[in-house]
């Protein structure tokens, strides 16, 4: 399973939105690996980024 697949599974389990730090804890991936996976998923249109105040959340599209 690729990093993007792991990240997508965690995001699907949290449809209300999840932060990068929570994704890191759930997957055990590094910050840079999560960031690359999120960039890939956002470019495919699978995940959307939601900004609430100073925090960014990611949720399935």
C-alpha cells in the first residue's frame, strides 16, 4: 500500500476532517511523506483542504 493509499484510508475514516498531525499519528508516516501524499490526493481531486482559523483539515471529496 502506498503512502497516498494509507493517507486516503485515514481521511475516509474521518469524513468531518482530520489534521496532518493526526494523519501522521495514525499512519506512522513522516511529515514530508504525509505532505507529498496529500499533494497527490488533492491534485487527483480525491481530497479537499478546509481551513478553519489557523488550522488545515483534510476530508474526502
